């Protein structure tokens, strides 16, 4: 917990509560500097790759490495544990193994992935997606934040070269196994009475932008019958998303962001962007297809138009069964749980043996200031991670 305490003042969001730490902003830069300092203090060799992911190596970088880590960025107004707990626990596991005199047979590394939450540029797990080549570099370079600034421009101001981003075969060839520790985002461990679990799967999930276009006008001077107000079909879509998700087995649909243009209280909007997050084991895209048809109907009734853009998507991930079972053996038959949250581990799982450890969250709340894990459970998580790394690298 001392590691989390050390960064507790960085990126605190006074308006939303919690933390707002986004890629290449001042808070995230401070967190990067903190991590580099912590890694170098432990004698780890630090390097930043072309996609701005940070690697801290114990031993000479090379193939077959056992890698752990997570991310340091957050959602807007996020909690203290989502991401940083995995990074802090990885550093603590390094300390625990060194204190025990452990000498790994393979290279080991702690990695911090960039823009996991997609809080600034809208695409989650951007650093790992770029590294694995699951997003096109040109598409990534042209992503824009809420202020209209492109990823390429932000990278350039940060001192990174956007021309170099993309599939990193050198980094991928080095990874033998990846294990990510994360605070649990849900309540499975509460019911089981266990402090640590192993991930079994990740729900398929994606993000879509619905842009409703109408006619901007005066709120007082425009009669109701004369309006083409895009806020109405936008609101209908929000309600429809809940119903569609409820009718889909294990489905979830969320509108967490709605942006009217120009955004004045006394102005009928000319455009409304509705940002939809949809998740399901196998039917996320089917949900969105249904919602797209309904959005067109809603828009037509109001004399508006709608454009739908898929911003990101990932199929359901089933983690490597042999690795999962091996970890259960190491951790006294720890339970295996599915998760509805996306992670960098899920991106890497398509190419590498990958696993996750979850640390109990006593409320189940995540992506909010109330997110929490007890000091005792965090310690259990660090020790569990150290045991796993010793088994994999020993």
C-alpha cells in the first residue's frame, strides 16, 4: 500500500472525485516518472518502447520472459486501485523474490501499458493494441481527444515519435508469459470469502459512437412541431440500450457519455453524440445491430439523421487453460472467475499464454472513487503474484 500512498496526490480530480489520469497529461507524466524511479531504485533496467509502454527488466531482455504489470492511467473520476494496484504489486513482488534470494532462470519484466482505459482518446488498451498490431497505426494517430487534439499531436508534445507506433515484433518475441494482477471489478470474491482469484474469461466488449444530427435552433422561439431535435432520439437510444441488454443473456449496455453540440441550456442541439459501451459473451455486436436499427427509427421520427461508428471491439477472451490450472495449483486451488471488464491481458491472450489475478474488492464498486481493497488483501495479492512469478521463472 505504500506505493499507492506515494502516488495518492497525483491526478486527484476535485470536481468528479477520485482520479483523472490520462495518457500524456501532466498526472500521467508524473506517474511515469514515479515508476521509472521506483524501477531504477530496484536495479531494473528501464526502457520505453515506440508505443510508449514502459518496461523494467530484471536480467537481460530476451525471449521467454515472464512479464507482469498493468497500467497507471484511469477513467475520468476513477478509483485508486484500477491499474496502479497491479503495478505496485508487481514492484512489491520483485522485492519479495529478491528478499528470498530467488534467481530467475528466465528474464523477468514489469510493464506499464499506455492508455488502457481509453479515457483520453476513446480506444481502450491502446498501448497493447498497438504493440500487438490489432489497431492500425494510421487510425491510432488520427484519434482525437475531447479538445480535438490528435494522438499524433499529443505524442509529439510528449517527446515521442508517432511515426514509430505499431506492431512491435521485438517486444512480442520477448514475452513468454504475461500475468496481470488487478483489483476485482465485481463481487465474486466477496461471496466466495477468498482474497485472490484467477481470471477465467473476459466478456466480449466494444465501444460505438451514435451521432444524431438535426437542426440547431432557439429554445424559446421554435415551436415543438417545428423542431428537429437530435436530443430526443438520443434519449430514446439510452432507454433502448437498457432494454436490449436486459434481453441479451449476460448482456450489458451503458451510455456513459452524451455530448450535445453546441451545449447551451437555451439552445436546441444541432448534434448529439451518444457513446455506447456494449458487452456480452457472444452477442455484443448483435445488440448494437438491433440498437442501430432502432436509432434510425428514432431519428426519422424527429426528422434527424444518425451515423454509427465502431470505435473498438474485442471478442470474448478465454484465458490459457493450462496456465490457469497451473496457477490454481500454485495458489492453493484459488477460484477461477469470469470478468466483464477489459484488460491488456485480454489483448495479449490472442498470442501469448496469459493469466490474471484478482484481489478482492469489498464493495464490488470500480471505475468510481469508492473503489477499494483492504491492505490485508492487497498484501495477499502481492504474495500470490510473487509465488506465481517464482513458479513461472524458476
